C-alpha cells in the first residue's frame, strides 16, 4: 500500500494524472517488488487507485485504475469493479477498449494494415506500446512493470487475437526500449535479482532488442499497407517497432499537395513521404538519408509500388550537409520536408537541440521556392511541450529570421488518432508536424 503526501490528492483524484511521482509519496507500507501492483491511498488513508510500483524511478506508481474511472455504469459500481477485478481482467479490459477504439477508426482496413494498437498512457497502459505491422504485432516495452508482467500481457494478446474476427492470425515480437527502460531504473538484473521473472536479451545493435519472440528469422519481413501504399518492413530488426505509423495522416496530406511539384524529402528513412509525393503526382522527388540501408529500402518500396525510379533522386549523406550543398548549387524545391530523428530526448538537452533544429530549418527554408511549402517536424516531446519563449514555433520564427524568409503556419498537427493522449496527461504529446507557407 502506498500513501499520498498531504496536498497531493487533487492531482491524481480530480485531475486524473496517471503518474504518481516520488515526491508525492508519503510512505510505502510493506515491501512491494519492482513492477508489482500496489494499492494507492489518498492522504486521508482512503483507497482510490491501483497501479504498478517502481522504487527505482521518479515514476513511483503508474496508475492503472482509480475510483473516478467509468465505463457507462454507475460510478460506484464501476469503481468497485475496476479496483476489485483481477489484474488479468483489468489489462484485458484496457486492451479490448484499445482494439474497439481502433476499429471505430476503421483500423485495420483494406487500405491500411499498420497502426498503433496501444499508446501507453493514452490507452491507460503507461509504458506499453503495441504496433500492428501487418500480420505481426510488436510490443515495445519502456517500463519495468511491462517486463515484470510480459508473460501475462503476451497471453492476453494471444487470447484477443484468437477471439477477435477483425484480426488475422498474429505473431508477436517483444522489443525493449533500452533508453526508456534505463530511465525507468531497469537493467537486465533488476527483475532477476528480485526473483521475479527471467528475460532473454538478444541484443541487436544499434537498434533496440527483442525481449523474446515467437517469430523465426525467416518470417521477419512483412509487406504492409498504409493508405494503399505498400511498404516492406522488418519488425524484429528495423528501428522502433518497424514502422513509424504516427505520420500516416501527414503523409496523406503530402500526397494531396504534391501534384506538379518538386519535392525534397530529408531524413527520408524508407520513404513514407517520398512514396506519397510520387503517387500524388510530384514531377521529381529528391530523397536524402544518412543510411544507405534506408535508401535501399526506399528503392525496394518504389519497386514494390511499381513506381518510376527515375522520378526519385537518392542522396546519401548527413541531411544538413546535403541541404547546404543543394543550396550552394542554387537548387530550390516546391515542397521541402524535414522530419529528423529525436534531437531532444530530455528537457536537459532542449537548448542544444533547439539550436540544431534552427540550423536544419534555416537551410530548409532557403531551399523552398518563394510561395512553396515546408513541412517541419519534431518527434521530441521536450520540444513539442516547451512553452514560449522556447518551443517549436518559437524556433521556427528564429529560423525564418535567419533565412530571411516570411513564413506562415498553415497547419500544425500531432500524431494520428491511433495515438490518443489523455487530457490529464499532456506529457503524452511528442510529435509536431507544421506545414508552413514560405515566401
């Protein structure tokens, strides 16, 4: 049992924040193991929630349910239900709700077979991300409790896929988000030292590694559809879960805007924006990435979609260096896309990252033809959540001044709707994609 400190009740009981930080805890009764479920009491000693305990992290408890949760029945009945049902039934409830939400968005569909099924706190399963990649489900663990209960979560997923007619037979891959697990106080010895469970760490460098998998190496590659575009993915080996499905709607926007235009796609990875630009009628696409493997994957995806490879210029190299070279060649484009990797993994790195973002966007604006468009993105939560005078838009203002360009915001969006964010936990927002008009 964990007791809140005086004055901390409102944040969790009224506001509904799903994370109880160490500073909000008065004391812990008993000796719960890392990842074990605990009862949470308010400062008056009344039980109001249940969640997973972690003595190694400032995220001391990740709440799974509170007395304020409702499912359409009376609050009292629901409160008793969510606080008294078994842990398996509670996790099952959350996953069933997540499946129903995606089904309401027509996911999966005949046009899209890749999407986010569980989005951490947004689906009330903080630290657990699940992506559907065609006939493969990738579980990405970023919290100690997920490691503790991995077998239970896996069995629940298998049960749901067997029972739900909207899913073909699925194979499940488990992957560790090493950096986030480290922040959560997890090491390979954390659980075994506490005699909880044993995990197998099959390291894949420099990518994050699977915990365990029931997919053989020969079955790792899969072709998926997103808005009718085909992609070859390798969920066990590619970055993150194998596909970045958070930009689905933004890629579709680029398709709609590309007819008759030239496009520069920097940090292109396997070509999500490039492919949509070609399909949308772009006259020429220049795709830039530092990884030859990513460019080879883009070439494979061009062939997979029977597109004309002569329409795509592939340039390997650091995006900043390539953009500088293109500027020196006096080249300009109707649409420039900048979707760099995470540059600010924490608030402590925000100032340094802001300077890097400014340099990227300054040179990108110089490459946009007058009257053209820049799609500028950040996947850094620290940048997205920063308040003025810091933050993404403030950085864009500074970049526009340095580039000596006039810039207007046409649209600014986050991740797609299969990435829900709790109103009580705005910290779940991480992606910003801003469409800019540059003159």
